[in-house]
């Protein structure tokens, strides 16, 4: 089993190394886009399915509460958390609309959406990105594989080029933490 653990860790580190070697500047740009939105009284709206929903909630918690320092809360909303709204939309207008309807309701020009999908092909994420673009909301994609259909709908697509969902999710988690730290450093220097 220890050999298997070592192989898993080595694979995870390699996926992360390849991603950051190629995309560190884009991760910085994503943080800068979100900081610009916050400084202009905009919000960060995040969404995804399954583990990506949990990632959206994790990032929202870090920004609303705190990451590394005591500071005021930042307006970050995970669109994955309101069971009543999600089930109402899914039941009445279809699961593909669960995020788009919320963006329509609470999103405004100047906000940023963080669309999280390991496949880049989740229909509800695709529909949400289209809605955001219609409203003049910038879209950052935190994606996997080849970015799927979501990549073309993003202002900035951060694509973890791997076919292993676990390694993609692990890299997404690190990207989320880095973005949170960069945001805090920029919004609350010193």
C-alpha cells in the first residue's frame, strides 16, 4: 500500500507542476479579475456540481470569512447552497437552469463568475456561463481535461489538462487557495 500511496502523491504533484508551470500567470490574472470586481463593488458568484460544488462553497467560505488574516468579509456567493432555490428551479424549469436562474436574479455587470467543472461539459455550467455573458459578467473557468464546452464561454479558462478527476480536483483546490491568498494580499495589504 505504501507504494500505491507514493505513486498517487507523485502523480498529483506532477499534474500540479505541469499546470502551474504553464498557467501561473493566468491564475494571477484570475485573482486580479476578482479583485477588480470587489474594488468596484462587484461580487464573485461560484458554481459547479459534486466536488466542484464543494470547491465553490470552500472558496466562498474562505473569502466571506477569512483566509490568512482577520479582515472584512468579501462578497463571494456559492450558487450551490440553497436547497430550496436549487430544487425549485430544477423541478420547474430543469436542472440545466439551476445556476443560470440565480445569475439572472443576483448577478450584475461588474461581477465575476467562477465556473468549476472537471469535465468542462456540465450542461448547467454551460447554461450559466451563457447567462453570465448575456449580463456582461466576466467568467473564469476552473476546468479539467481539455476545458470542454465551458472553455469557449470563459474570459479566462484555467484548464488542468488531465483525464484523472481526482488529480484535477486536487489541483483545483490548490488554485482556489492561491487565488484566495492573492486576493487577500491585494485587498488588504500589510
